[in-house]
């Protein structure tokens, strides 16, 4: 966690710790980063620092408020968190609120005395990809929401007119956790909601395609793909540039 700043916040009586990466120079926007099911780890720290180098104040959200002993140990924690969608969305909203507090404090410093806060963007990986889409479905005020190999189904589809951010989904077409019928269902949901959405699918690419450690986990569903990793990151940055212009 070198160079990362611990940010304390809470939700429903659970103390949480986000991890903040601050740009060394001018701050362009604030970014909430929802991590994988394993919560904060080295790959998420790497992504936050990459964003900070580009001028984004980036907070890695905390899903559980407790250490995750192993990748396998994260599954029951995630199941418990997501069992109640209201509770899950509340945990997501708490992270966004924590970052908004920071962005309000830094906005005038970064953008001038007339600015009250920084523009806010969101992204997530795997479970975090699902989380950022739940944030969009619940009406969170973000300019963009980007999902990397996140699941696309939800117990509470978006209502017409509720989605504020531009949506970008970067998806591996060979991801067995997100079959084609789930993809089509998501497209239909976004259309019914009137969302402004983009969907990038990478042929032959599996779940976890941005994580260089995916091939080491011994799970057939997972696989790193360098090309999809590069293309999806570039697509996200392009969308960020567009919504911030």
C-alpha cells in the first residue's frame, strides 16, 4: 500500500477503509474504483496509481470492512453483502459519498475558487464492475461508469430516466460467468432505461482479462488477455476524455 492513503468511512454500522491515490500535480477529476471480489489488493492498487498518474484522484472502495484471507475466502463475504440489494447499494453509495466529501474539499483547490467539487467518474473490476453498474442503476450522479468483466444481471433493473452516467462495458465474449443471454438482457435493460451506453466485447476472452494473475488461479473461467486489457483501458480513458471536455 505504498503511496496510498487510508480513508475511513462507514455504512450500516460497519467501519470501512478506502485507499486513496492522489495525483502529484493538477487534479482532473475524482474516480471511485470498485475492486474485485477479493477487495483491495495489489492489482487494484496498481490501477489506482495508474489513474493518479493521469490526474485522477482515485479512491478504492471497501466492500467488506475486514481482511480477505484468500481469493476463495472472498466468496462467502460477497454472497453475504449482495444478499440484500438495498444493503449492497447502500455500501456502494457510502464509498461514493466518501469520495464526494474529498472531491468537495479539493475542488476549489484544483479547479479554482468558484468550483465546489470535482467531476466524478466510476469504474470497477469483476464484482466491482457489477457494483459500478448498480451505482448507475440507482441514480448515482457520475459522469461515466465503466465495467471491466463485471456481471451484468441485477435483481432491480434500471427504471426509465434513472441512469445519469455514460455507460461503458468491457466484456470478454468467452466469459462463462456472463453468458450471451445475460449480455442481451443487459442491452435491453439499458435501452428501456434510456441509457447512453457502449458495449465492447472481445472474442475468445474470458473473465478477469485485465488481471495478470488470472491464469495462476487454476479456474477455467479466468484468463488474462493482454490485448483486451490494453484496448479496454484505452476505451475507458477515451470516454473519460469525452465526458470531461
